[in-house]
């Protein structure tokens, strides 16, 4: 093990020396076996586990685990549920072997944001993938926690008191710095807690302050990363949640809701997907280094937002959504001249209208407010255009 890693035992991924025991524990987990039985109900347990043990041979580290098990799965998801995934990384250093990066991105999918990045880094010739922060609210069963720790995930604790949150943030920050500088790992972390349901992506200053707790931000090599989906398969679930929060005081998603979002995000159609690396903050952070602390983090968040917003890949549905909102009087924009119409065709409009109807039809809640739900879905697709225009 890397010297000093013991202080992070409560939150870190497994180390190579722990992988064999973790795998054995996974095979002995009753709930995991029930899940596996669902994939091959005709196969006896001893044969099922024997095949898994055979597949696990030669896996000596979490990176090996990803290459053996996760890489083919993610490639299948891209082939089956997208129209291709592009990785734009020209802003990164030409030397792919030496630097490690902390990718701070907008958040589109609970599972796939980091999984697609892992695959694209490997395909582009980078020597390793990313360690990811995942909320403990998603680790609802022991087998899930074991599996994500085998898959290079560290735990982000949720639902804490302010005092507990400070201590947890400090430990996580120290771990992130340790992983980049000592373990020589990349990190992926979302720019905010949870997904921006309306796709109005903004970096939370608290995330940046957390990362600064453990040391100099420059040693993290922070890269603003933009993730663009043509279609968000969870858009109707997000719209549904907007209405539930509007209509039900104190509404909160259940654990089953989280699992439904994960499943829909993985198996739903996403159209074209693009990952765009912005300019690493080390290229410009010295320009704001002398500002007072609070002003520094405010400026840092704004600059990162600008990088992320400039990096959007916009699709016809994004422009169509913006035009629909403005023409219907739901949004007001100064100097608006419907300049977006050159970015789509009548066929694009017909396709998007059909898509919206299909997604809205999936929503089954009492007192369904079709107009409200439609507006919320349009805002999800229009906000990237609005933000990129402002960033330019």
C-alpha cells in the first residue's frame, strides 16, 4: 500500500492488496448473488461464481478490474444507447504519461459521467482512469459499496451536521490531494452536489473550498470539463421531480427513485455525447491569486463556469428549445432575433416534438401538469445555449 493511506480507510477505494478479499466478500453477499441469479437463473450458484472467479483471474488492481469488467460494459452502452461519444482533450498537455488531473465537470448522469471519461482516457492513450467521488446515499447495499470501491470510487458522506460536514470535507480534500500527488491518480468530481436538474450548470464555491482544504489547488491540476448530451434520458424524471417538489411540501426522493434514475440514465437513449476539456486552471489561476479569500473563490467559480459553458456542444434540440421558450413568452432575452433558427431544420423540430411527447407520456403522477412539465423539459435543453451565449 502507498505509505500514509491508512488515514483514509473510511472513504478510499480498495488498494491492489485488498482486491482478492473484496471479490470473495462480493461473491459471498446474498443480495449480490440474487442480482447475479437474475442474469442467469438457469445457472447453479457454484457454476455462476466459478465463472466469475475465472473471469477475475489476473485482476490485481482496481484499474485491472475496470479494464476487465467495466471497459467492455461501457463500450456496449455507448454502442447501444448513444450515437457516439467524443472526447475533446486538446487543452491537456501533450505528455500523457506524467501529469495527473482533477476533472471538475457539470453533472449529467449519476453513473456514466465518470464511466465514459474512464473509457475515453484509456482510448486516448492516458495511463490511468479516474477515481470518483460518490455519495454514500447511493451506497444502499453492502455489495454496491464493495463494487464501487473496486471500481476506484471514494465515498462522499451526505446528511451530516455542520461540524461533521467540516471534518468530512477536510478528510476528503486531503484524500484528493493524496490521490493525485502520492498515488498518481486522476480524480473526477462534480462541480456541485447532485445534478443541476434544469441543466443550468454552476460551480458551487463550497466544492472549490473543500478541495483547497487539503493543500494548494495548483497541485491538483484542475480541468473544467463539459459533458454534453444530445438527449438526457432522465429529463422526464427530473421534470416530474420539479412538479412533485412544487406540489408536495418537503418532498424528497426515495432510495428507489435514485435507483430508477441510475437505471434510466444507463439504459436510456442519449443521442450524441461530447466530453470537452477546458483550459486547466493552472494557466490562469495566478491572475486571481491575490484576491481576498471569498472573492478569490467567487472568481474561481465564475471562471470555471465560463470554461464549462464555452465547452458545450450544442445540438438542434438545444436551439429549438430556446426558440420555443422565447416565442411562447416563457423566457425573455434581450436583443433576441431568433438567430437560432439557422441551427436546425423543420425535420429537427418534428423529431424533437415527437421526443418531448414520448418523454412526457412516461410521467405518471397525480394532477399531472403537462404545461409545467413541458416547460421544465424545454428549460433543460435551452439553458446550455443561454449560458454559452453569455460566456462568449
